[in-house]
């Protein structure tokens, strides 16, 4: 399973020539992934004030989220990723931190309006995800929301040892959607929407989790959905947009 040290070594040595935009190829492009997969799931919470992006890499998704935030804080394990983002996005309303892969101690309590991470924390095991969630319970403002893309591979423990290795996608092997919901409860957060989805095959090894820090008196319900049609739905949206594209 990918440890913090293994993640640091891998991403520090990774060839970032495409700035992480290569992870948009499954959608056709990073922009299509944003408009047809990610933005529909978070648009109700944007624009926002202070956004925290965890593990931004070279900022491929940051490019698209940044215009919708008053200010942003980027936190990444990998020094070269943070240095690139610093050079690319500049200092205006931006803050950058390299961490140990777990700590958010650099953030003020009750300071975050929106938390975001896509395509990165899928490589994190439960100890990392739990550490982040427990801290976010303090760092988020009451009424704030977060959207994290993470592994659900642990749901299939005992099965994936027989799978084709390519179907594992270097996911956190002990992380599950259920564990994130449990950690949210412990942190005083509520996972208001969790979508368990397939990735790279029909195996539902990933999850999108939308969670909130309720305001006093609020008791939002948890909701969990399994969506085996995730990729079909995305490509239906993409094809529809192409048919209605503005003529050249």
C-alpha cells in the first residue's frame, strides 16, 4: 500500500511535464473533466471564500478552481509541487505549505470555507485520511463544506489480491467510504453525500465524499449512493456538449 514515504518519493521524482493535466485524459481533457465530472458536484458551494486544496500537485485542478475562490491555501507533501505552484500562481491571495503528509497545523482553526482534493488522495491510506478529517473538524468554519476524492479499495480486502494489478491503480488499500463517514462523525463533520464509483474498470474502488461542518443546531443527514454508471453519465454530458458546441 502507498505509504507517505512512498508517495513523497514517487511524486518528487514524477515527470510533471504535463502539470498533471494527463489525469484529464480519461475525460478527453482536464477542462472536460472539470465541467462534466467535478463542477456539477461542487457548483452549489462556489464561489467561495477561503479554499483549501490538499495535494494539488502541479495545480492542474487549481487552475480551474482558483477563479472561484477569494483566496486559496495549497498544502502538499511534495516540495517541488508546492514550489511550482508558488511560481505559477504567485502570491496574490495564495498561501503555500509543504507538510508531512498528515498535518494541517499551519492552518488557523475555523478558517476554511471549502476543502477540495481530486485525483490525489486516492493514493492515501486510512491513517492519512483520518488525520486530515479529524483536523478539518477544527480548521473548517461552521457551515463550510469539503469535497474529497479518495480510495474505496479497502471495501474489497480479501478480493483484490486476485485482481489484475492494473485494476488496483495504486490506491490506498485499507481506505473505504465507510471509514471516511465514521471519521467525519468523530470529527464533528457530516458526510452529506458520498458517491462510490468505478475507476479504470467496473470495480468501484473510488469515492467522492461531500461533507460539512454543521452550524449549531443543524443536523444534516448522511447519504450514500453507489453509481456504477458514473463514466457513462460523464460521457453522455460530454457528447451532448459537443453536439451543442458553438460552430466554428
